[in-house]
C-alpha cells in the first residue's frame, strides 16, 4: 500500500511538471470564490481571451499548446483551472518564490483567470508519452533565442512610451480624472485610427499630436493591444443629464455603437461606461469641426447641448465590456 501511494505521488509530480508548485500553493484547497466559478464552465469568449494572454505572456516558456519544450518548465495543458489561477496569483503576490513575480505582475485577475481556463481546456501530456520534441534546458533556450528587449514582460518595450499616458489615463487605461477618456473596452484598430487622427490633424489636439507623433506604428499597435486586454471599468463621472432621454436618443446610435454603447465593429468606439464630461467634449468637437468626421458632424449638428448631456449620462451608466481581441 505504501509503495502504491509513493508511485501515485510520483505520477502526480510528473503530470504537474514540478513538485514545488504544489508545496507552495496550499491555498488551492480553499473553497471556490465567486469570481472563480465563472471559469469552471468557461465561455468561448473567455477561452479566446485566455489564448490571447497566453500568446503574449506564456508562449516563450510553456508554448501555446501548454506543453513545455524547456526542461524544468511545467506543462500547463490539462491542469485544473482554479489550481493554475491560484498558482499565478501566488506568483503575483510573491508567495510563490520559484520564479520572479514579474512573470504575471502586469496581468489583472480576469486575464489570469482566462489564461488558466485556456490551458485547462487543452489536452494534457500523459506520463507514458515520449518527451516533447526539441526539449532544451533553460540555459540553452536563453542562448538559442535571446531577446533582451522584451524580458519577461511582453509589454516591456512600450512601458517607457506609455509613461506619459498614465498621467491622464492611469496605469490600466481606466481614467479616474473627470473629462479624460478611458482607453479600455476599445478594439486595437480603433485605438490605432484615433492616434493616427491626432497625427494627421483630423483630431485637433496639440498635446496629443505631439505625443502620438513621437510613436512608431508598432508601438501604437502594441499599446492598443495592451489597453484592449485590460478590464474596463465604468466611469465615476455619471453626468447631469436625463438618462431616460439619453436612452431614447441612443437608439439612433445603436447601429454603430451597440444598443448599450458596447460597439461590435473593430473601428467603432465603445461608449458604454465612458466619462460623461469627455463624451460631451468629444461631441462638441465634432459639431464645431475640431474633430473632422463627416458622419459624426451630421449627427452632432442635429443634437442640442442638452442632448449631449442626456446621451453622456446614459452611456456613462452602462457597463463596458472587454473587447474580444483576436490575433
């Protein structure tokens, strides 16, 4: 009986890749929390988000299929979702000391949960399976494919460029400053087109023209992806208009911006949860021609300032949804 238990323990260790992870994350035995329940039966959207996170944060060591090609790195495919999620949390808060916490320090809880659900959905590697092809040691891997510019943070290359953004839009793009737009809940393509508009002058904003003009297209694209994978938060600036009137007015906007302000088109902005003062400023800019957009000029020109306030109040109260970012 004792030998059987030892053999079973050995099998478990092989399946999980390394034993220390089990020893250090004792919290995996605690009861399942409300947020974690969503990952027990993940939606296709959650799995796709997890795949996007895996591409940017996990692929180098654990691969997209969750089968590590580096000796000493654990396989993630087929692991239990909650186990993976709590291990990643342990890395993030520093209670798991096997690897530096910077591996996942920039990811929010939704991203951690989604990537855990993604790897859990994959087929695991079995004990009697042959070793993965081209298995190498960690030292060999770093020698064979050095990438000093990216390090362990897939967004490391744009962190410096984003420093000026955080002053107005905060670290995750969810602005807490009244009159400033949140950058989350937008598709990367819309972010790119907006930045280009500042550069070419179709959006007349001197400071943004200067800041955007210093960035190359690759950096702008990566910034769009970064903000898209952050969890959007509804604005605290709720507006002073009539939300019911705004809802009626929004019916004419639903074709492009969604019934509740959550746009589906890649180049259409989500209005749900957006700062009310910023929304009014943007609409006035369209009406005055400061922002050059033929369709929006016609829309804004037909509305009064009270209409702007009512729409702003309605959209600010709606819950923004994270975009389904696909690569």
